[in-house]
């Protein structure tokens, strides 16, 4: 008899492992892929933002599809689509082709992560949620751990295209494990598809991403730029109004009346924007700014997995001892302080010192995310609320990463490019400011937020 509170999160997280390994490997390979496809490294952020924009736009459909077709069935199909998209990425011969293949991956990812998270939360005991979240993220650590070294090895000795082909056997393993160990959980009641809400929500998300990606239409007449901003804000406002008055909205914003969900969601969103900018900029700094080879540079992001692993065991006792609000506020301050250190890196800086920085930064970052992820569901009732909360969480996660990539790449290009040392003195302070803002948001949490989870965190 297996411990379902441990095994189910690990099995479902195989899919998360596949996605994170893919993304972390691609980030490291950006200079090489850009050179092979004949584009600039900054333009390569399109391959990253295309994926996250697709996921963010389609995630709202996942809850409806899970209720309509069954969560486990949708989850399995999503893994298949993601694997097919990975093969298409591997054979792409131009940036538009790669972006198109990443969009196909995004279709699978949009259904894969939020539905998997909802299955896990519905299948485990509520009192075991913090530990289940820890087990859920442990396999995902191996994505960032294996992704950069694997990418560096393939770039040096084979071809970057194999970065994507690796997802095929991983996907097969995930499907077999899910069929064997993951039960069919109670699904939400079927409801009518909110087509108007979906179109408004998707349009608002895509317009937001387009504005950030283009620097709010930099170079265009101010009238066009102002019109684009007003149109995007109007789409968002229309969706909010629609969601608050619809009987069955595609994403029910009324669930945000839970303060723990609302504030932890906003805080983790800001931290992920900061993280997305840093993980995009740092590989470019190492390889282009400092001239470090991909294989050697891979040791830096890979070391981050060490900190993430430690956090899985150190976070529950910390939460039990001090509580969610104090831990997250202190960690946010430490993250912001650490995020400024890479600006001091030089070509003579030992690689082990850079790796040590990433391990410490990742330890603090993972502590914040693990705490925020668990706190988001502290007051959410099982049933339809879990589905809507999972969708909101996934939309916020993808939007934040996409905005982070765009902000990091856009600032770097505007400041003089990856080869200019002075550029990083502009980019990293912005990253620090965003991280600090996430800590300020957490300060508005009630002092005893997540008290039940706190008592059970290390039991």
C-alpha cells in the first residue's frame, strides 16, 4: 500500500519536471540557438514568451475541460500534445518555426500543469498539503538541475535540438506512471462554456504580453501607443466585470475574496517576474558578457537546484516556528539583496562562487514560492474553488514569467546589449525593485495567516 500523500504528488510532478527541464535548458542555449537560426539573442525571448503567453491564454479553459472530460484524461492528453510540440521544436529551422512549435507546446502546457495541480490537491489530505507541495516540487528540481548541464553538454558535443527530443521518453514515463498510480478524482459539475469570458480573458492576456514584448509599441506614434494601452486595459476591465456578474465564468474572480489567496498570489507573481528577468539575463551575461563557454556556464543555474532541494526540507520547520507572514517577508528581503550580486561578476570571478550565489538565491526563492503556493490554498474549499484557484495560479505564473523574460530582454537590449557591462547596472536594480515589492505585498497578510497549515507543516 503506497502513501498517496507522497506518491501522487511525485508522479504528477513528472510532467512539471518535463516542462521545467525544457525551459531551463532553452534559456541556457539561447546564444547558440540564436546563432544557429541567424537571429539576435534578445529576439530569442520570443521563443520563451510565445510559450508562456499561449499557456496563460489557454489555462482558463483547463478547468472547464477537466470538468467536462475528466481531469485525468485531460492531463494525459496534455502530456501527449506537449511531447509532440517538443519534437516540432527539435526540427524547427527558423525562429518563426520554433515560435510556432513553442505555441503547440504551450497548448499542452496550458492543460498539463493546472490540471495536474488540481488533481493533486483534490487527491491528498488537506492536513498534508504543505508536505504534499514539497513532494510535488522535488521531482521538478531535477528539471533545472539536469536541464542546464544537459544543454551545455549537447551544445558542446552534439546539437541543441536534442534538448527537445529528450521530452519524448519523459512524457512516456509520465503517462505510464499516471495510469498506474493516480486515481480518478471527483470532478467539478459540468457547466456551460463561457465563450465571451474566454475571448475577453485571452485577448487581455495576449495584448498585455504583446505590449510588454514590444516595449509598449516602442517607436510607434504616441497616439497608437496610448490607444493600445487603453484597449488592453479596457479588455481587462470588461473581463473583470463579466466574471463578477456571470453565473459560470471561465475564471471565477470571486474566489479572490480569500485574503490568503489574493495576497500570496500577488506576491508570488511579483517574485516570478523578478525571477524570470534574472534567469533570462544571467545566462547572457555569463556567455556573452563574460565569455564563459555554455558547458561551464551551465554549472551556475544547475547549482540552483541544490538550494531548491534544501528548501524542501528547511521550509516546513521554518513555517512552523515563525509562521507564513514573517518567513515570506524576511525571505523577500534576502532575495532582493541577493539579486543585485550578479552585477559584480567578472570574467575572473571563480565559477564556484557564481554557483554558490545561485544555490543561495534559489534556496531563498524556493522557500518563498513553496510558502506562497501552500498559503494560496489555505482557505480554498475543495471542489470547484480548487479548480478556479489552480487556473488563477497558473495564469499568474505564466504571465509573470513571460513578463520577466520580456522585461529582462527588453531592458538589456535598450541598455546597450548583453556584451556591454554597463547594461547590467541598469537591469539588476529593476529586478531588485520588483522582488522588494513582492515582500511589501506580503506585509498586508493577517499575522496568523495559514495558522492551520503552520501547525501541520512539520508534523
